[in-house]
C-alpha cells in the first residue's frame, strides 16, 4: 500500500524500531483552520473528523498499539451553544458509520462521563464500543467530555467507596490503586503527546497518564495534520533521552 507516495515498507524503515506504546493526540486547531479559509468553525470540525480517520488508518499501518485522541474536553461545554450542538451532531453522525473501524480491526473506547450526553448519543457510543470490543490489534481511546482532573476525581470516588465498604484500608492505597480507577486502567501510560495548532499546553488531557510523557508540539492545524507529521513526531520522540528520574 502506498502512503504519501511511498510504499509502506519504505516508510517503516524511516521509523524507529521501538515505537511509543501509547500516543496521545490533542486534535486542536479546527476553528482556526476554518477561519483561515473564511469558513464557519463547524467546517473545521468536519475536516478534523476526516483527519481523525486518516491518522487512525496510518497508525494502524505503522503498527502503533494504543492511541488516545482528545475530541471534547469537560471545559468545551463553555463554548457557544450552537457550536456544542454542532459537535454533538457530528459525533453522532460519525459514530453512525463505523465500517472503517471494522476494516482496521480497531477497538474504540470512550473516555469521559457519558451521562452528560443525550440518551441517543450515549446509546450510540455504547453500541460502537460493543461492536468493536473484540478487536485487539489497535486500541483507540476517544476522549469526549473528558477532563484529566475529572478522571482522577472519579478514581478517588471509587477508592472512597471501597474504603467505606471496608474492602480497602487507606494505608493500602498506592499509585496503582489510583491508576486502576482511571479510564485507561490496564493500558500503558502515555509515552508521547502530540499537540498541533501551536498551543503549548495539555488543556486537562490525561494529566495522570502523561506524568512522564514526551511532548511534541507543531504549528500545523489538526485538519492539515498528516501521517508524515505523525512520523516526524515519532522520529523526534525516538531521539529523546527518557530518564524517569534516573541518570
Ligand atoms: C479542536 O479545535 C476541537 C475541539 C476542541 C472540539 P478547536 O475548535 O479548539 O480549534 P481552535 O483552537 O479554535 O482553532
Ligand atoms: C483542547 O483544546 C481540547 C480538545 C482538542 C478537544 P481546546 O481548544 O479546548 O483547548 P484550549 O482552550 O485552547 O486550552
Ligand atoms: Mg482549540
């Protein structure tokens, strides 16, 4: 298969042998992409959704195992009502056609509290998770109504319940106990975070799981982001010296 004019084999030789186990991507810059073209912001979100699919296919081709995509934060409810409504409709329409997930044998898991969504959207999300739950070649987490602080607070709530029920002693609570209550329980921490659009922040994305992640920032806006840009990030990551507090 040819990707960006190069054969898959050729492309793979460019990449490091050891790939990050878990890559987090903050899909930012849709609004600015649209504005630059004199288009309404929703057009940027529609284009961004197309990029999401393209990048997933690319990640599958190069052999990444775990990916997390930030699509809608707990703070994004503060946006104008019509933009939020447009995004909810886009999510629903998008999830109504997931044949490509089956083609890629990819499992999709949502991170974030589904309770805030309409029943129709919530049921659609559950249906999609169920439909692809047996695929294990690649796991994609889609963060919608997700906040890293909310993720940690949820985990704390579960721990408090267990302590209240006498199943757990406070002195037995470890970092692992907290990690086990997060949306990503059982999956590796994030090794590499990629944020397009020029912003140099995490915006409440996987704050626990990114404690030792490497960061890669680029000015490219998410709808323009390509597989080549993803490869550049991975190559850059491979040249970092990860010490984890050691020497
Ligand atoms: C990211 O693009 C998509 C969401 C947060 C839903 P933005 O909508 O934040 O785009 P900019 O940052 O305004 O360009
Ligand atoms: C972060 O982008 C959330 C997503 C990409 C879904 P924002 O555009 O909401 O972040 P801020 O407001 O610039 O920090
Ligand atoms: Mg933004």
